């Protein structure tokens, strides 16, 4: 870290760009069995979590990510009783899932127990997601965990790190096939699918194989100012439901970003994405 600044520039995909935030100090630095975990306090963005030098979230804008990774699929599935969150060790996705009264059971499969422990201490406004009685956390490798589950989940949400390090296996075709098998017959999967500006080859490859696995495959966007390029996208893969024509007007309390208008708008992509997601 430069004195007084957090500099996130270790990701090769950024091609010399970086995100630089004015820091008030380091609160935690830990090397777990899997990855480097850091928490800083910042002048303008609240506390910030980095994993392997890449910004995972800031308190100031995490709502735009977590609301969109969760409320899009849960507003499309008519009765999402059983939900699996892959990754999600900060608790932000779980916090949003438990806002849905039709959800009865939430499994969180996080490989790194130390991420949860650090977030419980430093990011209680996210980690409170783990306190709901419907939530159970499994500290396992999701690529193995998912193989044991057949026809179990209504919705799977993959809130992963980047496709380097422990998160790499979550971007592979066999993982998407295993998730398909772990879903009920009308299940929906949403996965963190990176920035359309930085990861076009990755998104293309996800679409190429997912069109052979799921009957509906879409990419949608949210805005996160502290991520490089300021935007990040998600893959929406479904066995049955369409993200637009099957959208329900569920009343979800206490949201700051998600609305049904944002839901619809988030599937409208810039022209260059046509060839990226065409699957050709
Ligand atoms: N390139 C940054 C991707 C970060 C995605 N995961 C964020 C974790 C928030 N729960």
C-alpha cells in the first residue's frame, strides 16, 4: 500500500489501470490457507474488503452488487424456498436473500472460514446475513459440495472472487453442469460474471457453454463505483423462467438499488455485447 492510499492494481486484466482509495488505516491483514484477506477503513467509502489485492466490496456501494445478485433471481422464481449461495463469505448476499419471506432454507458454501470470521468482526452490517435462523454455512469447496446435491435448490447464487486463485473452478463448464443437476426442474442460477469491459473473453466462453446447458441464458449489469470500470455483470441461467416475462412484483423491504424498473433495464446491454454473448 502507498502511504495513505489503498491501491488495487495486481489484477492482470486491468492492463495498467488501478483503483486507488484514500485510506484511514489497515484494520486487518491475514493470510489464510487460501488467500490474502485485508480490511481497510477509508475516508469516503467506509470499510473495504480486499482478497488477494482485489477489491471485493466497500461499505459505500456494496448494496448495488448484493441487491442485484440476489433480488433479480428471487424476483423471477415464483417460490424460491431453498437457496444456495456459493462464496458469499462476507454475508452480504445472505442478508439480501433472507429479506424474502418465501425463502425457507439458505445454504452458504464458502471455502474460507477466515473470510467469514474477519467479516463478522469488521463488517457486521453484511455479516448479519448469517444470523438468520434459515441460514446454514458450510466451509467446503463448492466445486465438490455441488456434486453431492441433486435436484435440491430453487436458486443458486454464485458470489465468487475473480477467476484466479480459489475462485477459478467456479467459472468452468463442469461446475455449471453440476449446478444444473443440483437445481430443481425450474431452477435459476445467477453468477458473478465480471466486467464487460475487462473480461469479454471470459463472458464469451461462459455464454458458449451455458447455451448448451440451460434453456435461457442472459447477462445483466449493475454499477459499482469501487470496481475497476465501475460496472460488473452477472450471468442469469435458467431451466424455465425468463428474467423479463416472468418477473414478479414482490414487495422487498429496505432496498436502495433494486427496483423492477432497474431489473428490466439491467438486461439492456451496449451494442458491442451482442457478439460477446452470441455464443458463436
Ligand atoms: N472483480 C471483483 C469481483 C468481486 C466479486 N465478489 C464480491 C464479493 C462481494 N460479496
